[in-house]
C-alpha cells in the first residue's frame, strides 16, 4: 500500500489523476481571482478601483490626443489647372505613404479614390476619399478651395468600439 501522497496520486487511474489536477488548478485560479479582486469581503478594493479609474482616465486622455493628431488637417497647395480629385489623390497618396513609412498605417498603399460630396460653397468643394492599405479602408474628408489654391484633408477615425468617449469631431477646415 502506498504511504506517501505522491505515490497515492500515481496509484490513481488516469481519469482520477486528471480530475485531481483539474480541481487543484481550479482552486488555484479561484484564489488568484479572489486576491486580484481585493478579497472576498472587498477589503482594499477601493484603492485598486480608484487607481484603475485614474489609469483608465489617463489612457483615454492620451488616446484622445493621438486621435486628434491622427485626424488633424493636412494642407497642400493646389494648382487649379489640375482637376481637384486628381490633386487630392496625389496629395493624400503622399500623406498616406509618409504614414506608412512612420508605421502609423500598415502598408502597402493599394488605392486612393476621391469623389465630390455635397454642393460647393464659396469656391470650396467637399470630397469624400477612401484610402485602402493592406486591405483596410480608411475614410478621409477633404476640401478643394479654388480661391485659396489649397487642398485640405483629414483622416476620419472610427469611434472606439470599447465604449470609450464619443467620436472626436473632424476639423471644420476639412468640411466645405
């Protein structure tokens, strides 16, 4: 008859050893979860919750800054002898290639398409552009201003899917 715990464990049938292993690991995982959540009675949970809330607020603030920079207006000179959709395509292509080079977007650049969207106002024509890189489509809003000889465009980031803050508005410079 086995007299040591290890020998008793080894004497169990295979299904019994599996059952013991699962129970031991289940108890260990439950203990870790209880410790992480601040104990059974919730003691000490307030400090953890406050620090987590502070860290989450800081992360949200930093994410908002990154999105504002990502969506910020870009400007290029426009020679009016070039049709606006072609000039926008060239300007946005340069911008996207720079973003790919700095690893802000994943390459390669596959396509850039721009089409007018809405009526022109005071010589400004609004455009919606779609950039496709690495199989992902990114929307851009743009304006061709004939009087100023300027093209302005903004990348449009989707709202966060994890329930964060609302979308960050696009600059009015990218709207006609």
